[in-house]
């Protein structure tokens, strides 16, 4: 394929990443150019898959489009779409586990079908598909030195970020008729009906629910951050920045859960830059300061209830 066409395809994916990856782009920018462009291609394709779940098309159209994207993955170079061109070139130069895109599509199909999550084990399957798969894809761009647990650690890190997203969007999703928390947890902390819709209200029960789920998310971060020392410095800084931004977001959520019902909680741009600087300097944001702060917040709110599944030890 013409070099100019490939370069243009990568440039398109980089623009998509800069425009859409509000939190991830601060980490991606820390990579060497070739790795950065490769990760942008991975992100752009994953973004297209994820967008299908949120689009306005009917269910049948969404399923057809997801099937089309599965077929594209079998021969990316046969399609002139710039994202396919860039991802096809990336998959030729890097050991990208394209099968993980199939797993991501499996997760998005759960969304399209309106899957409900009775237990955390059910939610874990969904999170591993829509988020853990992305962590495994990233390892193709900067693989660790043959560590046998690398894929599991990457999955855990992204699952922690996905659980953070679920908490951040809890009110918005509920307004749309979607709840991404286990029904068993809702019934433990809140008076909820037997099925949707679920309406969240200010109160100690809601705060306790959010802090319980925050503690669960934190355990995934603790496990997933063990991946960072296995990577080269700039790859480690990239992932450390991504995780650091989401950890700071999780800290704010756990500190004042009621905010979730009033407005969308975000991490200001200046703080994202500060997190990136810390990781480049070898001070992974979230490893000490943020994890300690989040644990302190959760401890002040009282111990989490026992007996709920939480995969990482």
C-alpha cells in the first residue's frame, strides 16, 4: 500500500484519539512516535466498536455493523477505511492480539442486547470483554518481557478503569434506563424494585454503595499496577498516566459520592498534566499518594460489607 495513504490513515487515527480519548491521550502522548501511532490505530478501531452501542440505530442494524467489523478483522488490508488501513499496518508490525477485538465486540453485543448483571461475576465478564480486552490489545504495542501474568495484569488495570467509568456515569446511565452495577449490591444498599428502572437518590445508602464499589475497583488497580515495572520506561509512563488519571477520578468519587447525582465528575486538565509529569519522573501517580488517599477515604466511611465477589486478591 502507498506510504502516503498509510501515513494519512495514521494521522486520521491520531486526530480521533486526540479528540475522543479525553483521559487516555495524556498517557498516549508519552510514547515514542511509532508506538503512539500504533496505539492510536488500536484506539480508533476500538472507539468505532464502542460507538455502535451508543448510536441511535435499532438493534438489528447494530448487530449487522458489529458483524461487519468482525469480518474486517480477518483481512484489514482489504478495506480502504483509514482506521482499517492504519490498524492493518499496525498488526503487520506489532504482535497485536486481534482476537481481543472479537472479545470487545462480544461485550458491546451484551450492551446492545441490554444485558443485566445479577452478580459481580456477571459484571466481571462484561468488564473483561469491553475493557480487559483493550488492556490486552495495548500489550501488543509494548509487550513486557515474556511475563506469564502480563495479560491478566493488563486486564485487571482496565477493569479497574471500567468500574470507575461505571461509577462516574451512574446517574446518566440510570436516566437512560441502564444500570451497570450488580443487582445483588443494589439490593444490599438501596431499596430497589425487582427490575429496572432504578432511581438513585441522595442518602447514606447511595454513599455506601458507591464506596463499596470504589473499594472493589481499587483492588483491580492494585493488581493491575503490578504490570508497570515489567514495561519499558515510556510504556510504563503511558499506562501509569492513564491509570493515575482514573485513580484520581475514583478518589474524588469515593470522597464525595453524592456529587455523582449532581454533576459529572472530571479531572481538570492541569491535574492530568501533573499526573503525566509524575509518572515520567518515576513517581507513578496513584501508586502512593492516590491509593493512600483513596484507602483513607474508604476507611473513614467504614468497612465494606463482606461476602461479595472481588476477583483480585
